C-alpha cells in the first residue's frame, strides 16, 4: 500500500475517530500536526451537527474542513462551501410518518440549530452528546430555520425498528442508518459521498490522493469514491464489503495507526 500520494485525509467521527467514550485521542492531535506540516488537509465527515464536530476538534477547528449532517453542510472555519437543505414540503410528510412509528423520536437539524420537542426530554442527556446547539420547542411547526436533516432516534435499533418503516421514502429522500440508534433523512444529494466529491473537485484531488475512514452505512458513498478507503475493525459488514482496506477498531486507535504509516 503506497500512501505517498495522499493529500487529504477524511474521517468519520463516531465509531471511527472517536472512541466508545466519544473522545478524540491525544495521539490523533499529535499526528494532526504531522499532517499539517506535510500540507495534508484533514476533513471530519459526520452525521453530527457542525457545532458538535468542532467542539470535539476544538484545538484544530480552524485548520480543518467539516462535512456535517451527513453531507448536507460543508464548512471551512465559518465559510459555507456547500449547503443541501431538505426539499421544500417534505418536512411535514416525514414528521407525520415518524409520528406513526412506535418508539421513534424526531429531531429537526437546521443550518444553525437543532430542535427537539418535549418528547425528547427523557433522553436529553444522550442528545447533548451529538448536538452542541439546540432548542426545545412546543411544536415543530414553529421552526422556520433552513432544515438540512431530520434525525430519528430509537432506543432499540434504527436498522430493525426505523429503516423498514422509512425505506419506501428512498426515491424522494436519502434514508441512512447512521448508528445503532440513529436514522437520518436528508435531501437525495445530501450524503457524505456527494459532499466529498464536491470537496475533491474544489481542491483538484484524484481518488488516489484521498484517504477515507468509516464504520457505518452513512460512510458507504464516500468510501467508494477513493482508492485508500479503510473500514474500522468495528465497522458494519456492509462497510467492510465496500472499503478496500481494514484497520483496527476505534478503541484500538485504528485511524491513528494508519496515519502513523502515512507520516513515516
């Protein structure tokens, strides 16, 4: 494996760069300085909210690109490079469908804020991990922010309890299982692959010049874009099928292990 051509490193956050305690390692921050010295751009690509991503990467937030909300929002510092909001008129349809699913909780993800209704209060502490900026509102009808994603939480399993109920929406909306308990609904073009493709075009990068790490189904499109695609040892089986390589788990410093090879 020849990593000498790499000019950009792209990593998912949860289950990939973050360990099971949702922490970024000190080892990664040290390796980041090596990337910076070699002028290798780092991109954090996550289903998380932009504010949540930059909180996790606060020491380096001014030196990175961020693909947030599954690709619906791409920012470099405070500059918006790409915004792909949910299509007009879909919000009410999707919320009605979610309302019919037992145990499902919806969150509206706006460009600047996230919005939870009162039903989300029992697991608010869990939500705070993923949303750095949010409001609790009486009704979703009150929200006039530009909506880039609707996230749906289920305490048992998003893949078993949510996806079968929502998959028939796929021609109209991107339906992605993004974690054990999370399903994301985006514009059909709002996914990490579409966002990364635009970033690669902006920087004039070829597939052999970009290295990508991922662990879950919302990473599939971006992993398929590049030659150096890595599935984590803890990745979903579908991710391991698509990725060209495998690294150690997120808890065993899988990302850092590959970055050390890249830098030495």
